[in-house]
């Protein structure tokens, strides 16, 4: 093959995806220490099984698929109406946000939606992403050959993302944030919405962790901000809300005020995507039943108890920590000048605990380390005991 036929922009990406690098380091450690009992507080994957209401709905849907009269083939690319209605009713109506089912798109994950949405913009648009942040926004734009501006989110300003210094057309925001576990305030979001309205920009708002917000007064959806319907697209996922990381289901909302974009996303999805399975959509619908929601809340409470234990445990050891109050991530400030990838190795060797180096999420993440609250409670507490006893 002639290499000149390849997309040259892939060469601009960091050598390998962050979590592949971490997986390789763990595998190397394991092969050198076969008896190691490694506790993983690294990758943001859930550990609690699906709740009974979801399992029951799945079983019923599987039975339907086994009967000629209720069997379903291809579904609508935008998602079944029953789920789009349930999302509008269950996710938005309780916060007095009016979203119509026509504005809701069901997909098999937020990762692909946030990565694919940039296809709708011209190659020359100016893009801004927070730093640090979920790496998919950056990499998907680099793959498309775009230059990206970084918007620092620093401890000094409470991890509130700063407005772009030069004009940008597309802005990614993520709140509650992965990796800092902090939330954007209403004032910050108003600032961004006003900026977007003034400059004709679009905000791509990732609310994958909104179910973890403990304070009802905090903003859960960008559409709680006046004017957001004219400038913002929102992404939500059942992955962290309901343990669907292995089941795969997510939501993208494109409001009718952005009608051209809404039609383009429908066109894009109809061409390149063939819908989420009926069984999975029935499972997702069950999340919004009274029983389903109560069961899910109790799973999230369990993760948030882990988050509180991590915060308290590290603080007791004298460390500074951020996040973890409205998100399943704790952002650990490393003392001194140690690089976060060096700390990864030190933590693995001294405590056999795995986290994620902050620099993997952007230059402003250097000097920080992300721990997740998704581990099992007992393992999380064991990890903290080891950190208190062995990390020097
Ligand atoms: N958005 C953020 C901020 C995430 O952290 C993640 C997963 O970790 C996703 C999106 C991806 O979610 P999904 O499992 O729906 O693809």
C-alpha cells in the first residue's frame, strides 16, 4: 500500500488512546508480579449489575422478539417513539425543560455521537475544547484535520472553563466534568450561551454524568439556560446513569431552533447508522419507570458513597482533592512536581492501585490524577487503606 493514500491527520494523534496505554502498563505489571491483587480505580466503567426493572423489561422484549406477532426488524434510525417520549418526560420535564420527542435521537453510545457530530461542520470551523477533558472531542476533530483551541479549567478558578481567546465556531463543554468531577456553574454556562448566541457558534454539551448531581439547584441540562435552544446540542448516556456501558444506549438532543443541524443529524444517522436494538430501547425506557428510577438512584448513591470515601480518605492523608461531590470522579492534586504518568507507576508499584494520569486528559491535567468511584465499595476502601499505609 502507498502510505500517501492514508489520512495524514491520524499521525497528529497522541501515540495511542489513553486507556490502551494504561491497559498495557497493567498487563506488564501483572506479568512481572503474577500474584498481584490490583485494585482498578482507573477506567470509568461501572461495576454494579443492571437493576431489576431494566432486566425485567429486557426479558419481556426478548420474549416479544420470539413471537411472530411482536417480532421487530429494523427500527427507526432516530429511535423508537416510546423511548424518545420517555426521555423527554423522564429526563427533561422534571426540570421544566420542554424537549419534544422529535428533537431526541437514540444511539448506541455518547462516545460515537460526540465523535461523529463534528462531521456536520465544515472542515475549516474553529473548534474549542476544555482542558482537561474527555479526549474524544479533541481526537475526533484532529482526525478531521481541524486545529483545536484549548480552554483551560484550573483549580484557581474552580475549574470553570474560560471563554475562548480567539473567535471559535464550535465549543465542547462537559458538566459534570470527566475528569475533574467538577460542575460548571449557571453563571459559566450563561456566559458560554451568550458567547455562542453573539458569535453564531454551537455548543456541544456533554451531560453524561448529570444523574450524579446531588444538588437540585445545579444545572443538569444546558437547556435550563435561556437561549440554549438556539445554540446548543446536548448528549446524554445510559452508560453511567443506568449501568449500560456494555448494553449501549445514549441520547442526543438537537432542538428545532437548530433545524438545519437537526435535519443534517437525521440525514447522517439515517445514512450511517441503523438504530439501537428493540430490546435495548425497551431496557432504556424502563429506566424512567418509577421503580426503575428508584433502583437506579440507589446504585448511584452507592457510587457516590465511594466518592465521599475517596475524598475523605485522601484528605485525611493530607492530599488536596477536587470533584467527587456531583460526579463519580475525584481529581487528586499531586503534591510537588511529580508527573502524573510517573505517579501512575509509583501508585501501581507501591499500592497495586490503578488510577488515570491527569495529563492524559490535556496539558492542564498534568500534576493531577483521576480516581473513579465506580469500583466495588470494599475494594475502594481497601485501596484507600493501602494508600494511607504504603504511599510515601
Ligand atoms: N462522554 C463522557 C464525558 C464520558 O466520560 C463518556 C464515557 O466515559 C462518554 C461520553 C461515553 O459514553 P457512552 O458509553 O455512552 O459511549
